[in-house]
C-alpha cells in the first residue's frame, strides 16, 4: 500500500498550531470530531481548538486521499479550484496556483492560495479553472444542493473534475451518483473506472481504495492509537472533458498472494473479474508488484470453441 508522507513544511505548521493548546484540550476537540463523523454529521469547526484538532487528525488523511486521486490526472494543470477546501489540502496537492473556497473564515493559510469565503450551496461568481476538486464535502450536503454543486463544479472545470469521498458505502453512493450525473453532462471517466458505462458494483458492493498515512506522536495520542500510521479509505472519480485514457483494468482488492499464484480482483470494461496469475505467466513479475487501486491489464475473454459440422 502506498504511503503518503506529509510535506515537512505542512507538518511543522500543523504541530506549531497545535502547540498553542494542551493535549487535553485537543483530545476533547478530537473526540467531538469523531462523534460527529460517527453520526454522519458535518463537524463543527467554529473554534480555533476544534480546527487545530482537525489539522492534526484529519488534514493528513484528506491530503493523502486527494493526492492519490489527483495523481491520475493525465496533464499538468495551470490552475486549480477546490470547493469545500477546509484546511486547504488542495494547496499542497496542486502543482499550480490554487483558489480555495470554504465557508469557514478561520482556517490558517499555511501555503499561498486565493481564499474565497462562501457557502457551497450559494457559490459566488467564480472563474473556470483547469481542475476543480471537491474532497470530503459532498457528504455534508442534502441531495438537491449536492446535484447543484456537481453541476457548478463541472461548469467551472475547464479540463477535469476530481471528487473524493470517504471509502464507505455512503461515500461511494455519493461518488457513483455524481459519476452518473457527470456522464449525462458529457464527461469522460478517466479514473478509477476503466470505462464510462454503468458501475458494475453499484447495489452489490462499493468501490473504494486506501492510502497509508503517517501518524505523528500527537496524532496517536489524540486518536488513542499505537501504530505509527493509519489507512485512509476513500472513493473517488476523475472526470475529463475529453482525452480520457482509462486503465485497461483496476485492482479492486488487496492481491491474494500464494506461493505459486496471485489472484487479483479486477474491474474490467464490462465486468468484475478474478484473474489468476501463475509463475509461468509473463505478467508474474508485474503481479508481484501490483497493489490495491493500481491499474492492471485485463485478460482477453476465453475463446469459444465451435463444434465441427457433420
């Protein structure tokens, strides 16, 4: 599984902000955040200590998931618009000038960016950008405003729209509904799907991936954890206005590795299929390196024998 270390400058800024509060204050704020997430409610981040706790416990995961999804973009953007930007993870992901739109005016500016304070249900007049992203914000909206926001985001996206949501059944539902809406609007799906056809998992399972996030000592203290990392599960979609080059297939689960074979669950253009790669298979070396969420070639369908005519 890929590990996404935080940029040193961002890590230093998070810890400096957190140092203004006691561990007890931060732990109480982190508990309030966790309680809101468990109830499916948007977290209240009105106080400075609540925002500091969020920086420690959630910004690293948000950064890692958005970075992983944005890595699928097949071009170098010249401008980036992030809607529902929160603490500004997109400013650390984007390789270009960034505009961050969020209702909360209390977030610190750790990295140069243009800040716009606005409600996601009432966006101001914004200029189109090469890339528009929405990370962990669709789940905070009801269906009608959510659909409106996706329409607006697509209108503002010159080349690509990147959506990231929690890797839960509900998060996937928001992503797959947005995916349908974007396809109806003429978008081409670039990732993670190998096609723009209906999702074969909808209604039976959910499509999600994971990225490993390094934890600081303070992070472990606030979350009550002992491991030096956590695995952030997320669902995502990257939609383009043209020129999509989707993968032949996408690995949907951790590979099942045995001594002489590797079994892969792969999303293919027309189906979900389980592929078995043996040591004699020319793809054996590649299969040993492939991970959950990676691109993967799809086997051709088996030949159907035709009986001889009498």
